[in-house]
């Protein structure tokens, strides 16, 4: 047989040769480093076990620890291995446990278990499980694949009391009509698994179990609650230590913790997934609103406000009823079924429809700080980052076909301007048609081509994210990377031909004929809730001066200095600075420490010397003393810095 190497050169091997044989034929060093093999034939490629026979004529690439990840690479393999080793350890330590699934994920892996009645596992047990995992990794146990007829596999797992595996196989038979399943054995543990895996457990360079959580079987709240054990694995100890350092940093930056400590917002079981904004958090919200409102006006948008509750017939017409209703909330009003809006787009279509439109009116740009509600499962709710009550910085542009490219680029430029206020450097991603969608294939072909053309006309770099578009149209998503290397999606620009068709939107062209406008959906912060959560974590709570809820605090050294400190605070407030006075009977050292903990940007210490000179001693958060200055000079300095949004 003959195969082709990545550089295009051929490699001859005996019939039935495996990936391991190919690696060995290239070199013994490569064979020792090999983790898996990427095989391409007939235009498709997949990651496979090294022990799998190679097809004649295929193109191959040996995967080692130095290979790119590309979704399924070296880290994916060893994390998949580690999930199986975790299950091996747990089944040994807890006889009678039932295993379900254990996939690799972006930052590691997990496995879900159903422990016997009376047995609970917490984070206190992770070290014990890790120790047992180390034994199996040190033993260098091979991953051995076998194929078993469905009936035999069901009989085997049923005899072992592994009900979840039986259900998985039965569902595969029903949904895919399979006749056999693949099993993987490592040491004493055998799992139902499609693979692939690396050659043996010893390829897991370094690992750590990180947390324990609850998870419903198959994400269904009506099913059994399982225990999910999370972990991560890397090819080297250094990489693991760096990841754990970043994980600890992320915990310190957790916006839920900082939001509570800084008095920004609160969460309550009386309204799950719906934050309560406290006075300080509302200052942050209002500053972002001012930025949003002024920049929308500058860029030709008209602000509108629309209801949150609509007749379900609207949602049937828009496509939400058919595709999105599981994520919506409904109620009846006087026997009329109504739905809370999960998106603002159909409402903006109603405004467009209120009067006849001409080509001279277009483009029309409606912007709304739109309140929407989406049903997120309770297990996925996460502070401000995953909520049910969502306030979007939303907008919709109605334009002619000829205006689309320019309007898309204007939206992207608007996003770049917003992100520049925070020093964010966005990464672009073009997301194409999802499996669950509305509209014709012709609509999707045209919309995807237009967005791709807009990006390429400007020479903008982008990644292709196939299958992740909105259900009504493709989109360009904007992502940023925060100070500790995490990626967040912020804005989105989406092109939609479907809703204008559904709502029969028209305009009169220069030819006096009716034409259909295109519709661009655009949100740049994404949602105010999530954006503020990202900002809190990005800045570790130390928001820029213009966003800080308290921008300065006056700290009198003794009670007799309180009147002068109040005058200082009043003068700063008159110049537009958000300022507080700490008139507690505490030492000035204690007041400074408390102000530092609250991350107040400027601390203004006043005593006899400052009062006599009509000045203040200025401290900057984290920097310490920066000198004394006149109150008027300080007010001018802070006002200028705030106005610049520095």
C-alpha cells in the first residue's frame, strides 16, 4: 500500500499497516512521540488511533505533542485519556458506581457518575481519586479498542449494572441504526467510546482534578442528578502549573465575588438569572448607557423603545415559534396567548411597517437598549454572564442590497470604536448556517457570500465558524481576549433576508416598483449584563476612572477636618466627579485600606496642613501618594480624564 505524507511525498507500507507502523517507518523518534494520526481520504479527514489500519492512498499526519490543536489534537487526546483514567479510579474506589459519559472539553475533561445511595463525593475526595489515577498512569496501561455487536454490548453492560451505557447504545440503535459499538479498555476499565485515544495512559503528562458539580443526565432536569468531576490535563507539568495559576487568577477575578464585595449587584433566588443592580452598579450601567446613546447618535441611529410582550402570532411569523420557543416564556392574557420577547428584531419590523418607505429613506437604523427574556436552564445560569433577563445594546439596519456591504462595515467600525474605549483588540469570526434554521438555501448562500465579501473587501482577518450562525442568518462575531488570556464573544453583526420576507417589508425604489429591504441585526456590547461581567473580570474590579462607581473619596484625618473634607467633596461633585466622604471615626490608615479594598481610583487625604493651604494630599489606587494639589486643579484634572474616557 502507498500513503502520502504532509509534504506530499509517498510512503510505501505493507498491506494492513497501522498509524504506528507509518510513524516507525518515518523514524523511531517520531514513533515514540506519536499520540495519534490524522487520516484524510476522499476529501475528509479525521483523528484516529495509531493502532488503526491505514487505507491505501490516504494522506496522513502523525500527531505529536507539538502538533497544532485544531479542535482535536494532542491535548484533546490526552484529556480524553484522562477522562477514562478518572472513571477507572472512581470505579475502583467506589464499588457499585454507575458511569455515564466523560468527554474532553475546551479546558480539560469531566466524567459524570451516579454514586450508590448514601455515597457522596466532594472536593475533599479529589486528592484520593488523583492518587489512584496516578497509579494507573504510572502503570502505562494501553488503550485497546474492540468492536462488539450491539446485543452483546447491551448484555455486557446490563450485567454490570451500567444502565446509562445501555441507554446510550439503545439510542444509537434507534437514531443511527448501528449494528455494533466500539469499546476501549485501559487496565481494568472498559468503556463505550468512539475514540480515538493515545497509545497508553502514560502519555498523560500532567493532570489535576479541579472541581465537583451536579449535572442532570443528558441535561434534562427531569432525569437523575449525577455527580460531575472536572479535571484538566497537559503534556507537561509547566503547562499545567501555568493553567492552574491562571485558574486561581480567574477565581480572584470572579465577577460574582467582586460584584458582592464592591456592592455592584446582587443575585436572589426570588428571581433566578435576573440580577438586581445596586446603586454603585447602576452608576457603571449608566455610564455605559451614555456611551451607547451618544455613539449611536453620532453614527446615524434613531433610538426606539418597544414592548416586551406580544401575541404569539408575531413569533410564529418571525420564525421564533418554530425554532426558538423552548427558550421563550409564555402567558395568557384574556385567553390570548402571549410571549415575552427573546429578541427585539420583530418589534423593529413593526416600527418599519408603520409607514411607507422610499429608497431615499434607506438606510434606516433603529437602536434600542432592549430588554429581552430567554429561558436558560437553571444549571447554566452564571452571575451576569448567563442570565434570563437580558438588556441588549441592540440595533437593526434596514437597507437596500447595494448598501449592505457599507452598512456591515459601518457596524464593524462602530464595534472597533467601542472596544477601543477599553483597549480591546477584537478577533472576527464568520459563522455560517446552522442545522436548525429558517429561510431558503438561496437566502443563506447570498447572505454568507455578502458577509464574506464585506470582510475581504476591507482585508479583515477572520476565522470561519461553520454551523454557528443565527437561525435566520449568518453573522460576524467579535471576540476579545482578556488580561489572563480568556476569550469572550462581545458583539455580533448578522445579515437577514428571512424576516423582511416574513413581515413583507418593502420600500419604493427609484423605478417606482416595490422592493424588499435587507435587515442587519447588530449588538456590539452583546448585553449590558454580560459586558459588565466581562469588564469586572478583565479589570479585576479596578474599573477605569470614567466607569468607576466612586471616582474619589475624601478622607479627613480627624473629626475637626470633616467640614473641610466636605467642602472638597462638594467642589469635586460640582465638576461632575462621583465622590464620597468617609467621615467615620477611624484612623486615616484604616480609611485608606478600606478605600483600596473598594478600588476607589483617588483618595484625598485632608488634615491641618492641607486645610491651611486649601489643598488635598492625593493618593492613587495601587500607586500611593502622587502629591498635593489645589482642589480646583484636581477637579479639572479628574473631569478631563473622565471626559476622555481614558
